[in-house]
C-alpha cells in the first residue's frame, strides 16, 4: 500500500510516498529498563539518552529491514556536541539467541559525515573538519560535496557543532550535534524469535556509564517508510 504526503517541519518541506508493507523483522523490546524508548516512526530502533548523549540501536543489515536469519549486526548512532567526549571501554558487544551462550562481536569503526561547499571563495562546512580524535581519521567515501570519515572504535572521541542533520526526521530530531555511526561486524547467530545484545560500558565526559541489555523479537507487522518523490 502506498500513499503520498507533504510535511513541513520548521523550514524543511518533505514530500514523498509512504510505502507500507507487512514484513517480519527484529523489533526491540523496552521491558525491564525504563530509560529505553521506541520511536513510533522507526519500529526497528530503540533509543536511550545518557548524560545528554542520545543513542539509538537496531539490528541492521544491507536492507531497510533486517529479516531474522542466521547472521546479525548491531548498528548504533550517538550525538555529541563540541563540549562532550565519548569512549567505549571495549569496542565490542555480545550477541545471544534465547538461552544460547552469547558471542563476542567487534565494532568495525566509528563514522561521521561532513558536507562542505565554497561560497564566494570561502569554504563552508556543516561542522569542523578537525579530527575528533588524537590522531588522523580516514576518509572512506565522497559523494559530491559529502565526505564520510572513519576511525578506530577503541579511541576516545569528541563531538562538534553540526548542522548536517538539522531538520531530519524518522529517528533523528532537530539537532545541532554531530551524529556518529557505529556498526558491528556481521556475525553468525542461531536463528530464533528472540535476540539479545549486551552492550559495553562507556565513558562519557570522563564518567563510566553502563549501557542497558537490549532485547529484540522477530515480529510480523505492517511497516511504513518514506520514499522521496523524484
């Protein structure tokens, strides 16, 4: 089922078709931890805010919905402003299905994007181009004026003021903070209805903080997502 919409959020106008279909996918559960929240617009995401750092988590793959299968990966995002620092004490998570013993899975990298353009001979970017770590970052892709960078997930990194994602929706609020992306390697798991993920401790602004255990269940539901009009 498809229907088209036009939506205005602040100064941003979004137009497109809403594509709805019944699908089986991993849906997070928030039972057992009152800090967790689920965005009604993105049923695969579960979120939490720790020390003013918003984070999201989902079971992900190379498609908009990751079907229950014998492999899985965890995708995370977090937003940091220019006054905040963040580090994973161990850059890995533990995956488990049902009562099976969990498997330790490494994170691949921490990534972020910067959009730059030249106006009247002056280079203007959505955030600072200075490295957020002590050391160099690697530019891993360029699409037009949008560059994507990556660095080692074991390193401490800092945030930045950022205008790139202001006005975005479906899981990302109006924001002036840099958005970081983290993904684990794809790992074999026993196919089942329930999947749990144990996250590592993190250090936010020098303070050690525990992340919650995440639970996902395979469900079959109608899911809608926006397809922009050409």
